[in-house]
C-alpha cells in the first residue's frame, strides 16, 4: 500500500471495484500540480460531491496551498469545524438538534455519537486526530459573509479599484473587466443592460474606463457624482447630453444613491477590502482558506459579488510570475447559473478567461455542480480532471458523456465503458478522468476531517473564531507605549509663541487628525535623514528616508534616541509656521540650548548606524534574498512557492530516474512468471507421459508375456528415464520460482527505496520553506545624511483628562 502522507499529492480515497461493488486497498492520489489544468466535479444531491470537494480543499491545506472557496449553498463553512480531540463537547454546538430529537437522543448523547462516528470513520481511512491537528496548523480558515454581518464583512462597493497594469495591457481582458463590472453593478439596480443599446451601460463603462486608464480607483460616491457630471463631454462623436440628458442621469444617480443608503446595504461598505493576496495569506505568510458564504444573498447580489471577486482574482493572477506548480486554488461549490452555454451573465467572462489563462500562473480552478445540463461544456473542455458521481437522469449522463468526449479530444476515451460505469455508480463513488493519467479510475472518497454539519446558520457562523475580523491583526505594545510617551508631556501651557535662538531650527508637524477642540503644541526633537545602504555580497544598494521623533526626558539625560519612534511623514509636509491661535506647552531648558542640537545630531547618526539597519531576509538553501522593501510575509510566500516548485521538479526527476529500473524489473517479473507457468505446464505433461509409459511397460510385462523379455526391459528402462526427467523438470520449476521470488523482493525493495527518497525530498523542502534568516545591513557614517535636526512642535487636542495626539 502506498503512503498518502507526503507533500505534492492529494489523498482522495481508495480504488473501487465497481463490477463487484468492493473497496480495494489501493489509495487514489492526485498530484497537486495536475489541478493547474483545472477540475470539474459533477454529481446529484446525495452523491458525496460536497464531501469530495471538502476533501480536496483539506488536502490543499495539508500541502500549504491557499484556497478561495465560493460557497453559494453554505456547506463549505464546515471547513471551520475541525476537532483534533474528537470529543462530544466539541461537536455539540454544531449538531442538528432536530435529528437528535428524531432519534430520541439528548443533544449531549447525540454529539458523543457523532464524535464516535467521526473517529471510527477517520480510522477506517487511515486518519486520526493528529492529522486534523496538522490540518489546523498548516492553514487558517476564514469565513466571509459579504453583504451580511454574521461572518467577516467584505467591502465591495467602497471602491472600484483600477485593475493591475497587466490587465490594462491586455485589451480583451480589460474590456471584459469593464463589461462585467458594469453589468453586475447595474443588475443590482434591476437594470438588465445590453452593452450596445443600454445608455446606462455605455455611460457607466465610459466613466470606469476614464478613471481606470489613468490608474485611479473610483469610489461609489465619485461614481454617483460623475454620472451627474461626467468628466467628458462626448460619447463617441455625440454630445453627452444628447445621448443621456442630465435629468435622466440624475435618475440613475438617485438609484445608486438609494441603493447605498438602504439600511441593509451598509454591510457592503464595511469589512475587509477585496484584496486577493490577503484572502490567500495571513499577516505572517501562513496560507489561508477564505470561504465566501453567499447563501444569504439574492441572485443578483450573488452574481454581483462573484463577478467582482473573480475579476480581482484575474488581476492578482496576472501579477504573479509563471509557474508549473499549483500556487493557489479557486473552488466554486455550485457553478449553475454562472457559466451557462448560451446566455452571458457577468460572471461568465472572467470564468472563461481564468479557465484559459490561469494555468500559466499556477492558479487551479475546481468547479462543482449538481446541474450538469445547463453548463458551457465547450468552456469546461479546458479542465483536465473530471470527477463524475451519481447522476439523476439519462439526460444528465448524456450531457456529461459529451463533456468528457470534449475534454478527452485527442486522447483515448471509451464511451461505451464509461456509460456502463456511470450507470452503476453509487454514493461516494466517483469516476475520475484525467488527461494526466493513461486510464480512468473509479474510487470511493475518503472520510473528511471536517465535521459535515450541513449549512451553518447565521448565529452559528458568528460563533466561529474564523469569523472574527480582528483575529489575525497583530498588535504590538510598543505602538501604545510610544503614543503614551508622547502624551505624558508637561500640561502647563502658554498662549504666546515660543522665542528661542535663531540657530535652533523650529518646525511644526501637521495635523493628520483635525482638532475639534483647543490645539496645543508640545515639544519634541525631530531628525530627518537619508541613509544609503550598500552591500556587495547581496548586491543591494538602497536609499531609505527616516523621519524620527523623540520626546524630552525629565532625568539627567534630557534626550535618548533609543526611545524615539519613526513616523510616517515626508519632510515636505513639515510646516514652518504654527497654526494661528494654538497654545504651546512649556519646554525643558535643554531645548533652549543651541549647542545641544549639535550633540543630538551626532547621537542621531550613531543611533541610525547601530539600530536602523536595513533588514533583508534570505533562504540560504534556495539561494533567495528578499528585495528592497519586501516584507517578511511576502518573502516567506515566495519562498514557500519556490520550495513547492523545486520539490515538484525533484520528485518528477527522481520518478523518471527510477522509472526505467522499475520498468526493467516489471518486464523481468512478467518473463519470470511466464517461465514458472511454462515449467509447471511442461512438468505436468512429462509427469503424465512418464506415468503412462511406465505403467504400459509394466502391464505389458505382467500381462502381455509370461516372462520379461528384453523388449519389456527396454520399455521399463525408458519409463524410468522419463521419470528421471520429470524429477529434473521439478528442479527447473524450483529454480524458476526462486528467480521469481528474488525478482519480487527486488521489485518491492526498489519501490520502498523510491517511496523513502520521495519522503526525504518532501521533508527536506518542508524544512527549507520555513527556514528564513535575517540579514542586517548597517550604514556607514559617510552614508548618513541628516537634512533636519531641530525642535518639533507636535499638535495635540487639549482634553480634560489627557491630550490626544493628532499626527
């Protein structure tokens, strides 16, 4: 039996003998990279389709592959229900109380039974609680509810972001992006817009195009304003007011305004922005499974959100470097209505583009449906892997057969045999057709690690830790400490301007938060410096600007740069005059001594050399170094994917290296088995001939004549000779069987050797991808240029208890 616990393969289940309705012991393992050519899952309700889909996502999690899962029915929220300890109390909040009641069981009793059932099911498929814990360790699950409040919100309508430069450069993709965005937005207003005849479509798409070609994002309020007052006078060669008069444009603007003013629509404006990178990876670079539960939305709202999400996915994919390994996966639990064969809903264009182009960027689509008839099979012919479960009608089977024929174009496809298989498929049994394999497979899906509780209610979703928007936001105590330090300044104020030596440079930091009360300035010391970092070994030359602020101390050392903080402020934004009417806090005497500033300038330079090194990250084994400005999270993501790529290449290389040896042994085994069979057949015939010959000779001697003649003696001698040959033939059989046994041992040993080497490769790259080293490049004194060192007046809003910083 093979080992399914290795990176690079997905454990789907075990082979199934459909002719004898019997489960085999051979695992069905799917190479993760095969999903770069996409996959389709088709099966009626109750076929086990959801279990297969969740199993595939779980395997992606085990292999550190991030997933975006679109969940129109609510079943995929079950991915958050993983309980390594398999205790009844873990299952209790998620059980079906009606089902427990129907069985005459108390909730606690039923939860215990469910836990026992899951433990038993996992054990039968070679899994346990430790594998569930590994699953939880490898990837986070986040539940998003766009347009709802039970899970994490998604801010879809806050801004229509300009597509990436790669999309802008591709005219067809860019046109599809504008068309899909416009159509889906207008569908929310109940407008079924035609791209050629609808003036609403023409106007909105023109506004989007005008903004996006300039690289500008467009907020919804801006869109409403530009509908009333477009930033252009003509559409084509005709005046805008001739095509779409102001009065009618105002009506469209009012529809949009009413939409966003509706109380229930606030949810579309709140939550996380549509940032695909954040949906795929957490702040630390850990892969994510982001489930977008949209069962609570209307059909038009679902279409709008799915279209917007797919467009963002396409933009993200285009910004990635090419790869042959699986970088990320998009899973859609019900394709019906989003990719029909004839009509063109807004979702169809991005789906078609992704099916055709996503492979080059390592993005795999897995599309699932229980409605096999109303699908665009021409588009789905781009999918290289098909999972077919139990189907409801003969018409469904025929449509699927047609789809498989299209997908297998140029390859072998046995239509009659496939029809027989599909006719006999039962629950949790699937027909697997892959362009990457020589022949199809029939398998029974494994037991999933997630608890299949069915679609979760809004209340249940809100209970999930994965629905907490703040759970992945790192907070450091230093941030609060630094802010508090600046708030503990002397509270006595004077209303007049401060008079200091002209040699002391005084500046005033601008308000980033507008004061509603009395403004008071408090003193601090500011330094603005450009620092050149140069390192020949890592071929890095970079210049970084720092604006550093530190407060005064009450002790014998009036100022310490080690207690400073770096603030996000450009030197050009710093003001040279105070806001009229502002108050000033008292300053320490050290601030009035001009000589101190020369000393503080030298100390600042020393502080920069010692503490403000340029931090880079490296992966020594992969010979990768982060780029200037690249965050550790982003570098870790690159390292993880590079490790996957190199692992896949090394595994393929090793398999090719061993394939000739294995093939030679397999051929030798075939010949050895044939030799044993031949020797057995020959021995049987010789034994029979010898027995007949000896018997005939003896009987002839006994009954043919009264005395043994020389002829009889000769015949008996011949019979004895034949018996001797039979014995020799038996020795040949032993030799053939020994050779066969030796070859079988050799064959088993080489398989074990290959399996172990593949495990070693996986383990090696598993360690490599998580081993990141930090490189600190320090600046020399000659490469530090301090442009400003002076007294900074920091704006605060005067409060009754304490003052609030406004920068």
